[in-house]
C-alpha cells in the first residue's frame, strides 16, 4: 500500500478503539466515541492538509 | 413454611482474587490486553489485543524498523524504548528476524510510526490496567 490516505485510514481505525476503550466503560458510548474520534482524526487531517496546500502549495 | 426472601449481601461474599498491581502491569506489558483480562475486563482486553497487535504487524509489513538501544542516538533510543513497550511481541518480532527496515520504501516512516505508536498506546493501556488493580477504576 502506498496511498497516504490509506495509511491514515488504517492508523485512525486502529487508534480510535483503543482510546474509546480507555475513556468509555460501556460498549454503546465507546462505539460512538470511537466513531467521533475516527472522524476527527481523518477530517482534521484532511482539513489541515487543504489549509497547508492552499497556504504553501 | 416459606422462608423470607432476603437478598444475599455482596459484603458477605469473598471478593475474587485479582493479581497485584505489579503483576498486572507486567502482564499488560508482556502482551497487550492481558492486564485487563486478569482484572476481569475481557471486552477491553479483546479491543486492545485486536488493535495493538495488528498495528504492530502493519508497522512491520510497511517496512518499519525495530530500532536497537543506542545511547549515542537519543531519538533512536526513544523509538526503541517505545517499541519495547509491546513486550513479548517486540521480542518475538526480533527473534523472527523481522523489522530490518526498508529505508527506501515509501511506507518506511509510516511503518516506524505504527510500531512506535503501538508501543506508546500500550503504555496507556498499562496505566489503565494499573488503575484497575489499585481500585481507582471500577472493574
């Protein structure tokens, strides 16, 4: 795999459940937390990359 | 004559024996999730095992390097320490001859990142297991 987006998706998908399990006790809220964290990691990286592209690209 | 229905008090029941803080931390270091397993949190143990092990495997697959302990290179030393936080997984990967590091591969730095972050996340897991063993968190 050589796609930067692919690496980022795999990384976010593996990190999110760990933090969810550390910060939430029940399965339902943990799943919601993991989903929000996954979205924040991927979305934040996309937004930041666009900002950097527009500023310095 | 019917006996009165009285609830059984939890206070009269002996608490299940749980490993000490040191043993829990050691087990959590040796293998991700085992610290939580011995503290009665099988679900969390499954999550940690099912995420940190693949993360380490992905790191090796992406061409990441298992760094040696070298005092002369502070960043290499820190990276090595983080990777060793995966305990037996790091040991087995070293014994299996994995992690030579494909420096020219496009995914080399990604692999290193996966290996290092997996170890650092396991440190957080060890702290959480320690809190469970100390009774700071409900198990």
